[in-house]
C-alpha cells in the first residue's frame, strides 16, 4: 500500500477532475503490476496495473488507494475490470464519497466473491486525496497558500521591489509545487504588479496548471504575459458582476475562460470563487497571493495547507506586509495551523503547515 500511495501522488496536478489513484498488484509475493491515474484522468490506475500484470492478475491481491469506480463513464468501471481479471483480494485504503460510487465498487467486488479489506493506509490516503475529497464533499478544491517573505514578514520593499526575496533554489521548489496542483491562483494586484506567466518552468516537459486570477473589475493588462499566452496555457478569470462586458468579451476572445461571482466588501468573494472553480472540476489550487487575497482566504478558513519560505533579510516596517488586514482582535480569533514540515532550501527556510481537521 505504501508503494501504491507513492505511485498515486504522481498524478497530482495532472488528472483533475478525477482523483490521483495508485494501484499495485501482487501475486506469489511478487509485484506483477503497478499503475497510477494517467494525465487527463484516464486510464485509471487499476486498468494500467491490470494491463501490466496480464494473466498474472488471476488470483492476485490488489492494493489500491481509493475505492474502484463502479459506474460507466467514458470507460467501463474498474471494479468490473478487477472482477474480469480474476483477482482474489482487493485492499482499499479509502472509500470513494462520489455519489456515483460511494460503496458500490466495494459491493460489486464482494458480490463477485472477492475478499475486500478497507482502511489500510487510510490516513495517508485521506491526506493525498484532500483535493478530490474537498471537491466532492465541500464543493470546492483544496487550497495551498504560498508566501515568500523576509524574516519580518515583508514581501516587498516600500517601493514594491520584490524580485528576489528568496533564492533560486526556493523559487525552483515553488515551480515543483505548482506542478502538483491543478491551478495556480493570484489576485489582480499581483497580476498587475508582477506581470507573471504563472507557468511551471525549468523542470523539463512539465504539465502546466490552469492559471487563475481573481479580479473584481478585470482590470488587468490585456497586453501582458497572461493575455499573450491565454491560448497556450489555460487562463481562468474570476470577476464580479460590474466587470465591463466589453472587457469580459475581450478576454474571452483571447482564449480565457471567465467566471462571474459575487463581490463582498469590495472584493471578489473568495469562497464563491472556489465554489466556481470546484464546479469546473479543479481539485487542488496553489495560491501565490497577494496580500489581500491571502488574508481573505485565511480569514474565511479556506486555506487547507500553508507553505512559507522565509529569507534571511529584514525589510522593516516600511516594507509591504505579506498579509493585508484580517480584523483579528484577539489571539483566540487568529487562524492556527499544525506544523507538518520544516526544510532548508538553499539559503532559505521552508515551513509547511496544515489546517487542523
């Protein structure tokens, strides 16, 4: 199961709206097949592993990180494929809450006389599947918030200079993190100030995440890098109802996909934005700020994981803070997270935190 879980993570960022599943087939104490959900979501992990195993799948034990599907979609159900292959036992880490499955895959296997065990590796599988589970159970993708700041929590000097606070190793690590998410999200201020591409770079032929920008009035440059690459890498723009119709049409003409959501206190409603992204199939979103969007996500309890990079320099009170005002009046009101990992990355320190469940 540990191997299956490791294999499943290879699909992170590349298989939405499907879950990233891993599968290992063992017969006679030997691994005869292994697989993970392929880019685009198909074929599923079980099918890949069964093809590799061939006739050796008969009488084998299958370890799979999520309940095999039971419904006919673009492909036949994986539970049926396992039954047809003649496996004798299936060990499942986690049940699938998708209403189209939700225990039916397990029932199909048991009705066919296959021994089914559920729960091995469940805690790790739940962490790995947080994006898929969030989309199914909460209607929105999971959110990883990334901030790179100075020792005193500043993301730029008073003049706005921010490139580069962290070193090249940290920046490369951020690109690797982008690659494990379905989308990279920023606010309009960041899009205007940095003119970013929001793509994965310097990691070979990497799968590119969807680029998402939240902008109440869609007041981001129609001549910037995002606009120029809108047909090359998916670009989704989330805006309010007062965004000019001609601007919306202009972005759509460039190849962007636009989503209209409510505006709350002068800002795009972050919760509604995530609901729209979840309805569109996204499961894992990597937010890179800026300070206003980051503060909104934290204040509304929408951050599932936080990744911070701290650089060894101080910018002082005149520097730009990493977070906008959150209205926290007492320490008991402040959002808290559990530390998961700390790591030295080049000359910087990475710290990863996870929202308490």
